[in-house]
């Protein structure tokens, strides 16, 4: 007779739950144009409120643990034994004696191999025992036995959500088709939709959850986090305070509170809440990773770089699985080291400054980058082998992620390698762009108003093109669009001749570099072009949100990472109008000075 462990070892289990949510496929990547910024790359990691999921215990009267269906009279003895074991398991679960509960429920399953409830109860005990893969097997088996067995769907949806599985949304939708008034499911699928950037769908899910559970502070908090209105931060903070009255020791609530306090500029309070969450759960990844971003933002590099290593444990981060050891800063003594890109293009550009320091440790450097960066990185000095990420790397002895180099090389605020330029473009590319742009009169200014839509904070860092109208109306400027991807469609709303669109010609970052080196100025939001201009030592003015990315630090108009950048920060959350007004004033003065110089040399 087959036992429960045989089911766990099965390679394939029939399941009515689809393995992919086709609706989410379109959100997985954005290749909206030929430009470098639109090529596939992992988005940069950023601080974001992870949201407040609701778990089965939040649903009164809907415990996942259920009694078994009535068994035939002929099996009265097994039925009696099953009831006793089931009661024992429930007692052990209540006492948090999870291994004993699992053992009792495995014995129950031996009497009831075709009982959905038996598989469902065992799944719950395995989940509580942190045996999630086995729990998922038994959830799927319960559903295979009864395609309408709601408790198994409820557990399976949570298991899939917690591991960021692509079929989690599909499972929630199946659950809601069977149980449409399940406010927990509406809330949690909203979190997943928000994570994919599908904000309107997420907002609708939270609205339905609030209709079913009016006044719930966790659901309202999640809804607020899907919206663009920065003035709602105060209400979001209050929602977390209300939730803490019910759950004063919840590291999830404390972490979300800390994130919104940070977004509101209340950094000391945010730091205290992160520390409080970690004191309760030292392994809470959301608290530790978001803490690292706040520490780096505050220029506490010594601790910040260490905490930043917690990024590798985040579900959305896939660490390369190389057999070779990670480099920890030792002398290379002729060994080959592979430096591997991670996160966004801007992150890689920022950390390419460290390549020469690694090479100075006496080794051979292999640089593995996304293809749009390969020709740009070829401008680095020294004998460096560069290979795209979609190609098999050459043999190497040790490896290191690019964003771990600041920690390994001991970067402090006063020791940032700030010599620029450290990147360039081939002369033939620069000369071709010089011919292309020479016909433009006046000051030649490149503009980027939007980053990757996949970035979790893109709605805060990007700006609508129409809000830049005061800049675009300044006489004496030839505007050049360095924008690529779907936001190039915004140009259609401008009067003909307002801006020269280069998007079709920016096939990689080497081309973008060639264009920038023939411009007088770049004005951009926080995106890869900002890093590229800085690495090229080209002048650039960068528009930053009130709560910026960690690398821009706080309360300064310059950047220790890039000497030629000037930073224009929001003074209050969401206020781009003030930023644009200051840019307009400064640019008008720059244009006037340029005109005076031209007149003197006429």
C-alpha cells in the first residue's frame, strides 16, 4: 500500500491549478524599443513597503484545519483511529509541536489516502513545520481529489505567493471563483498585482477586500501603497499604528511602518522601527534589506554594505549558482576573477569604477554584463575580457557580484573612487554623433523623463513629460530626447519640432555615450543615463524624488559618486513643480550665458 511519502516523491501530480498566469506574462519584461534602457535586465532593487498579507488566522471561522468526511461504516475502526489521531494532531499544532502533528497526520493519511481533508490537514502541519515543498504537494493532491476543495486552494495560494511563484495569481483567481467573499484572498492577490506594477488591478482587489472587511487597517495600507499620492503617507503611517495595536510585535507591520516613515523623510523614526523589527525577528529579510538601504542613504557605509548582502535572500533576487568560491578581497595571484552584473544597468555602470582596483590585486578580470553594456565597458583600461550574460563565461577561479565590490573594497563616504571619466566611447562613434548633432543650434541638451516601468519606485522617480513644459519653452535650446522604451510615445503630444528623437538610433549604451559626449548638458530623472553621464564626466542635472535611491544620499546638491552631476531634489513628497521651477531658472541663466559667450566670439 502506497504511503504519504510516496506521494511527496512523485515527479508529477495531476493538478487543476494552471502552472502560469498568462495575464502576468506581459508584466515580466519590457522590450518596448531598440534603445539600451529597454533591453532585458534585472530592475534595480529599491526600498518599498512589502505590504501586509492576511493569513488564514485572520479569517474568523475559516481555519484551514478541517475534520474528515464521514467514512463508510465498514471502516469504523480506522475511522475511530483517524479521529483520535486527528484530534491529537490538532492539539500538537495548537502547542506548536509541529513534528508530532506531522507524524500523527501521516498516520491518518495511511487510513485515508483519497481524502482531500487528510491531505489538506497534513499540508497545514507541514507548512507550519517549514516544509513548504511537501505542503504544496499535499495541497495539490487534495485539489486533484476534489477540484472544489477550498481549504487546499487557500493554503496553496499562500504557499505560491510566499515563494513568488508565477502561478500564484491564477491560484488566487481559482480560489475566488469558489469563494468570492474571501477578503484575505482579495487582499493578497492585490499584493501580487501591485508587485507586478498592475496598480489599477491591485487597487480594485483592495477595494473589494475593504468592501468585505470595512475599516481593516492592513488592507487600507496596502491600497494606499498602490497609489501615487504622496500626501497619503500620513494615512499609511496611521494604518500601521492601528495595526500595531492588534499586533504590537509583528515584524511585518513594523517593517512597513519603517518604510513609509522613510518615504516621509522621518529617518530617525524609520531606523528605530527597523531595529525593533529585527530585534523581534533577526532573520526578517524585509527589515534587514530595507534597513541596509536607509543606512547607505545616511552614508553609514560600514554597516550598510554588510546589511546589503541580505539582498541575496530576497525572493525576487536570483544569485548565480557558480561552483567557484566568491571572492572576498584576497590577492588574486594570477587567478581569473569573474565580475558579474546584477540589478539594473545604472547599478552596473556605477560599479564599473571598481574594475581597475580588482585588476590591481594581481588577477585576470572577466567582466560579465548585459549585452547593451558590452561595447561601453570595452572603454575600460587594461586587459579585461568582456562577455555578455547570455553567453557561457570563460573559465574562472573566483567570482564576485559587482554590487558587492564597495563592501569588499572598503568604500567609505570619503574614499569613493570618484575619478571621472572612467568610461568613454570609441572615437568613431563620437565622431559620427558629432556629425549627426552639429546642425542643431544653441545649447544642445539631452532629456530623459522616465526610467524602466518595471522599477518598483518608478512612479515616484519618473515625471510626466508635460510637466517639463516650462523647460521646453526656453528659447535658445535644441532639445534631444535620450528616452527609449514605451515612454517615447509621450513625444507625440509635443508640437512638431520641439525635440529631436534619437530613440531609434540608441541601440546600446555605447551609442548613448557617443550622443551625450556631443551635448552641452543632460537633464534626467534617476535612471541609467544619469549614471552614464556621470561616468563620462559630462555635465548633468538630475531630478530626484523626495525619498531618493540610496546612492544619492541626503541634503546635498552634488554627488560624491559623480563630480559633474548637480542634484535637484523634491523638497516635499511628490512636488515636481518646484523642481521644474528651479531647473527652469538655472537653465535660463545657462542659456543667457551661452548666448553672451557666442556673441563675444562672433
